């Protein structure tokens, strides 16, 4: 005996669990949400997500920091393009790596 699938929107998620739509109390003056409200909310969430993805992609396309965090000298554009996450100039990064790896 297979169960028939329930129509979309037949249940509403509430903080205390799922309840049937008919079991919700009727509040005078407060209309029930229709599917269009849910669709509009989903569309807005999708737009916000797309905006966040676009902002993250724009950050990836930037050429890293302009100045070294150790010495304050400008990081050459070639280094920033080769390694966008570079926070140090090549001289400072080399000295850091020597201290860490060449003890």
C-alpha cells in the first residue's frame, strides 16, 4: 500500500515542528500566507545569495593587498597577480619561510 504524496505547502514548518495547515489557529485580521508569498521569499533569498556569490567572485579577482603587512613596502603587481592572497612582499615572505623551515 503506497502513500499518495502530499501537495507542496500542505505542511508548514514552525519552531516546534511540522503541523498541518488546517491545524493552525485562525488569527482575525491576519491572512494566511499563500504560495506567492513563499515564492517571493525564495526569490529574494536567491537574489541575496547571487549577490554574495558575485561579491566573493569580485574579491577573488582583486590583486591582493597593496602593502606588505611586515615592512609596509608596496607589493609588486606581478606578485599580487601570481598569488592574490599575498600579504607580504617577496623579501619578507622569504625571511618568514627561512625562519620556519630552515631552523
